[in-house]
């Protein structure tokens, strides 16, 4: 293993570790954290660094603009219409973890978990998803520590590299 590969292995390990720590602070279900993966492959004239996660991770990281408010750092946005709403099934485990199953609404009526999931999906569509930067911040922090000679030799550019990582994961949907 070359010194470059060792350095890059340390880089990816630090980025993944810090991203997982950021997700734990957000009190998430753990699915996204478990899906974080990375790989380094060095060839004579190039280096390949890949980071992977469940596709919704990029939306959590960069945010999604809602139909009525919110912002995205990558231009992601929800469109109007029921067919463009996030699937309610994705909110089941989250609602239970947050203790929201079987609650009462403002009128005191019992609200089932099913209707709660649809309400959450509608709210998310309208308000969007706030950017958390759980992955971006550690990636940029550790990239800034790259030695100049490594960046120059391999022509590494943080914006290009991040876009490639994002594109390769979103294409796998």
C-alpha cells in the first residue's frame, strides 16, 4: 500500500466516522448511518475515492426545497401534487421512534399512525427538508487538510469530487 493510499484511507475513515457521529446527534433511525460506505482505489495515473449511502442521504445532507418554503443547497425541490409527495411508508419507523404513534390531534380526536404518516409526508412536501450537512461538513473539513502536492498531482477539486460522488449515488436509484 502506497503512502497516498494510506493517506486516502485515513481521509475516508475520518469522513465516514464524523458523518456517522453527526447523524447520531440528529437522533435518526440508524439506517442511513449503517449505509455509509467508502472505497479508495489507486491506479498509476489516477485515484478513485467513492462514498456511498442510501440515496435519500444526499437529500438529508443538502436539503430539499418544499412547495411553500425551505431551501436546498443542490437545487432539489418537491413539486406540487400527491404523486410528488414523499411516500408515507418512510415515516413509520421515524414516527414510532419519536413517540408519535396513536396520538390525539388538536381537537382531541385519536389519530392513527397511518393518517399521521400521510400528514407528515404532506408537511415535508410543503416545508421541504432542511440541509443538515452531516456529510458535507466532514468531507470539506478533511479535504482542506489534503497536502498541496497530493491535490496538485492528482488534480483534486472538492466541488468536482463531491459532484461525482453525489451523481454516482443518485444514478443508482
